[in-house]
């Protein structure tokens, strides 16, 4: 992040403005986390009002790519990784802000940093929410499973059994067994049987951040389940009200 663009030229008179503002926020008790949360909520509300078409999508993509503020610099950096959820990305940006703020001795620069960070967060996240929810949204398990809470129950079960981690990354090496569990859900209409296997594979890849070869998938579903898998089916049957 270009320091000159962020802070500009230093003027001593700005210090007289900066200190009262710092004292105001301290007395008001509004920590940066609370101020940021307000901006996140505002960005979410405003993004939900947008009706996106192809022209507007392209314009927003260009604006997002050209963003240059303290928040966007760090948010876009960590957003490139698929190993972090939204809360972790926000925490990372907050940590970078706190690291930068503790290095400042100028009250005016501290206020500039805070303003740049909060305004940048609102602008960045507005575009992020619009583009993520309206154009770049990937199909997930919740899109192909029947029942309001089926996907939540199933994901929680997979975490408990150590099939996936907290970020939904696949932990097990044997993908064939994992594939058959999903096939079991399709056969019992928890995963909508109207979806083709290619769509289910796509949803699984997006959900678990890994690749599932189509050939492996096709071979896996023809194999008879072993005792371990049968026990898994029994447990899932109780959780999801499957007659098995």
C-alpha cells in the first residue's frame, strides 16, 4: 500500500484536529471492530438492493479490481485463498489495521488510517457482496439438497466425523467412500435425484475445496459399501429421517 496515497503530506495543524477526534472515539467507546461491523452491515444492505445485469457486472468487476485502499489491499490478498471463511478474512484485515496503527505516532495519520480503512471496507465489501452473491456464486450442497436444514446437519456430521475441517476442506484420503456417502443421500432423496452426477460433483468440489474425478466418481458408486460405510448410513438415517 502506497504510504503517500494513504497519509498524504504531514501538516502540524492536522495534529490539533486529530487528537480531539481520537479522544472522542475513546470516550464514546467505539472500538474499530464495532465501527467495522457497522460498515459491513451497511455494505450488505446496499448490495442486496442491486439488480445486476451483464453491463453492471462488468462495471463492478472493473471497480473492484481497481480498488486501492488499506482494507481492499489486504482483503483481496487473503480472498485469493480458499482456505479462509469470511470471518477469518475480516479478522486478518483487522489484524493488519492494528499492526499499522500501533506503528503510528501521528494522531492525524491515525485518523486518516481509520477513515481509509472503514470507508475502504464499506466500498470493497459492497462490491464483494454484489459480485459474490449475484455473479460468482458457486453451486453448493445447500443448492442440491432437499430440506431446509439438511445441508447444515450433514456438514456438521462430516465435521464431527473428521471428514472435513472447519473450513470444509476434505481431510480423508479415500474419496471413493466419501463419494458413496453422497450417493446414499441421492438414492434416499436427501440430495435431489433430479440432479445429474456432474452437478453433484461440481457442488462437492466447491463445498470441499478439492477435485473429484468423474471416472473415480462413476466407479465409486458401483462398489458395495463396507461395514464402516454402513454404520455411517445408519447414523445419517437417524439424523435425516431416512428409512434405511
